[in-house]
C-alpha cells in the first residue's frame, strides 16, 4: 500500500498541486485510539496505513478530492464528530 500511496501523491502533485498542499500531516496513534474508543472497535490496518499517509485534508480553501462528486478526505477528528452526531 505504501507504494500505491506514493504513486497517488505523485499523480496529485502533477494533476492537482493545489490539492496536495491541503493534505494534513499523518494521523497519530492517539488519533486512532480516539476513533476506536468512539466506535467501540479496532480499525482495520489498511485504514491506519492510509491515514498515516495524511490525516484527511484541510477544507479551506476548498479543493475536492473527487472533482465530480466534491468528496473530501475527512480528518479523523471530523470522522469522530460526524459519528457522534449520527449516533
């Protein structure tokens, strides 16, 4: 997965360099522990690997991860907020 993430980063730098600048630093073990505590379950290792790459993206200025659907990469803190709001 690490190689795939490196390839994704290269493509993002080439195609949407403004997006790559909006990615947050990697998630920490305490981020994962907080999310696991809220959902009451262990996170899959693939999820952790992905979020060790970047902990979501900054929303300002807004640049969508998926151009057509306007999706964003939510930081773990925001995932927790949404989970708590919806449950």
